[in-house]
């Protein structure tokens, strides 16, 4: 009788072991699925953060004097020059650059 009990116990333990191994495989498969879902969701979060519009921070002035000073500086550069002056300055820079390019091309053509 004792041999039969040991055999039955071994068979029961083997059955439990097989069930446990099967459960372990299912859990590993679920783990991989959850891991892939996590990566997918993290990618979606990064895309949404990139798509989120940038909201400019508007200045808030405590009193009207500061507000008036700020309004007077609209359209000016950091040196306080007005926009019309900036346009003239930029035009001069563009013309000088163009003249430099034309002069360089002229020199190359004269050498040939």
C-alpha cells in the first residue's frame, strides 16, 4: 500500500508541476504583451507631448507705467531701434552680401 501511495503522490506532484509550468508560460506571454503595450503607450504619450501647442507666456505688468513702457518698446530690437531702422539695416546687409557674392563670381570668371 505504501508504494501505491508514493506513486500516487508522485503522479499528483507531476500534474501540479505541469500545471505550474503551463501557468508560468501563460504569465510570460502576458508579461510580453503588457510590456509591448507599455512601450506603445509611452510612444503615444511622447507624440502627444510633441503635438501639444506651445502656449506663449504673456507678460503681466503690475502697474500702468510698466505697461506703457512695454507698449512703447513694441517692434524694437534689443538696442531700442525701431522696426523701420531694422529693415534698412537688414537691406544694407543683404546688399553687401550680394555684392560680395557677385565680386567673388567676377574674380573667378576673370581668372578663367
